[in-house]
């Protein structure tokens, strides 16, 4: 019942452990990428990204030029819509 652990056993265990750690790190990295590039942006992030005033952000919402959501009193704007809108305007100039 008392089996001795060999160096080869330890080496295989170490390789298995490293593989598991790499898989976990890849999963964490992909989830952090999603957090770093959210689909919906808060008003403050929109103002900073596009360098526009709060009134301009409100105007985009009121004229329904971009999709938005209101969650617990905060407005969130669709990033894809914002980038497309300002890309189209820069192509017209």
C-alpha cells in the first residue's frame, strides 16, 4: 500500500498541472478582453470616447440615432452604433 513516488511521477504531475493552469489563464484572458471592450458604454465613457458634451449624448438618445438602455438611472449606449454613426459622418465630410 505504500507506493513510492518517483521523479517521473512528479514530472508528469507538474506537466499536468501546468496544462491546467494554462487553460485557466486562457479562459481568464478571454473574459477580461470582453470586459475591456464592452458592447454597452455609460454616458461618461461615450463623452470621453467621442469628445462630446453631455447635451450631445442626450441629443443622440432623444433623436434615436443610437440604441440605448436605462438601467437603475444610468444610460448605456450601444458602442457599435456610436462608432458607425461617427464613421458615417466622417465619410460624408
